[in-house]
């Protein structure tokens, strides 16, 4: 609902309501992210306070508008009644003087309740105008995005290394299993394996090729090219590769956790910046209500002097315009 009265600023009540609703939704998301990633709880607390001020401001504007509207309607009715009495007084000087005194008395007090309401609205505006500087966390977001990208760039190389190690260990494990199947007790596990020993085990050609391939693979990784490959060294190499595989798996899992942490913290900052914009938008709209109250009170000052009949007519007309502004606000 939008009010747009001649002398008073437009107040988009739907914008105020929808902004509060949206702010509430983003606040829930921000709280979940802050708790889950244990991130910037002090920033979250600041927005909790600001949200509380906005909720209070919404209630305050409603109650201030309703109180001012009800009182002004009563005062307008009273002034019109006195005007009617003055018209009936005719040439009775005493009665006219009495009516003018009543008019002056009513005019002197009719703006007091609205002045109190205006003070309340202005205080609410001050409370919600303590905006958040996004620059305080923009730097955090930039650093988090950089760290996230570094982690994402590092992951493929680790995954490739994991595949390579898995392939190397499979070659050795296949050879170990082939030897065990052929009869490991037939060989000296401490002596280097040779083609003759492999043949002596009576392996089928495919299994013999597996063992030969594993021996060649291990020789490439030995510091001393003359060092013999034994069955025991195969077992040790298999264990070593398994430890490296587990180490890489742990590193990849940690990178995944880091990437999730970075993403969650970036999302939190995004929610905070969205909430900041919504708070500013709400305050901007709310300021229009404060301006309307101040405009009416400015009229009250200019109407404090002058001919009583003209002041009365002007007060009634201005009050009616202001009441038209207050009516939808008091119902929001």
C-alpha cells in the first residue's frame, strides 16, 4: 500500500514490510552459517541488534501513527464544533470571545501528542540508521575467495598423484598375490627375485609377466640401481605406497573441508552484505515517515501566531491531510 498525499512524502508500506521479511530470512541463513563455521559471531550479533531495532521501529511507527491519528481526529472534530458555535454566536461579543478563547486553547495543545509521537519515530530512525560498513568484511571475502581458488587449483594434482600411486601399488600387490599363489615358501624372501626364480615357481606366463613388471617398476624407484628386489621389499613397498595413499587421501579430504569452509564463510559475508543493503533500504523508507511528522510539526510552528479563525481553518486542513497520511500507516 502506498500513500502519496500532496504535502507529505510517499511511504511505501509494502516495501517496508517486504524488506523486513527478507531481512528475517537472510538473518536466519546468516546465523546458521556463522554457527556452523564458527565465523564472525560479533558481526552476527551486531545485525541481531539492528534487526531488533528495526522490529521495534516498525511497532513504534504503527503505534505513533495510530496515537497521532486518533488524537488529531478528536482535535479536528473539536475545532469544527467550536467553529460551528462561533457561527451561531452571531453578534454576541461575549460568546464570540469565549469561542475564540476555546479555539486558542485547543490550538495550543492539539500538536502535543503528535510531537511526542514524532520524537519516538525520530529515535527509532536514529536506532536503525547505524549502518554497517561493508568494507569491514569485503577484504575478508576477497581473501577467502583467493584461498578457495588456491585450494581448488591444488586438488587436481593431488587427485592425479593418488591415481598414480594406486596404480603403482596395484602392480606390486598383483605381483605379491601371484607369488603367494604360486607358493611363496618356495623362495628365499630375503634374496633378490630373478627370472629363474619366477620360472621355478611354475607361474603361468601372465602371472610371471606381472611379477617381472613389478620388479622393473620397483628398480626405477630404488636409490641404488644395483639393489635387488626381494619379496620382502615388495611387501615393504606396498606398505609404503599405502601410507602415501592414505596421506594423499587425508590431504584431499582436508582440502575438501577447507573449500567447504571458504564457501560457507563467503556465503556468510554475502548474507551480511545483503542484510546491510536491506537495513539501509528500510531506514531510507522509514526516513520518509519521520519527514512527514517533522513537516506537520513545522506547520504547527508557523501556525502558532496570527488571526485565530485563519489559524483554525489552516490547522483543520493540515491535520486532515496528515490524518490521510497516517491512516494506512496506523493499519500496517
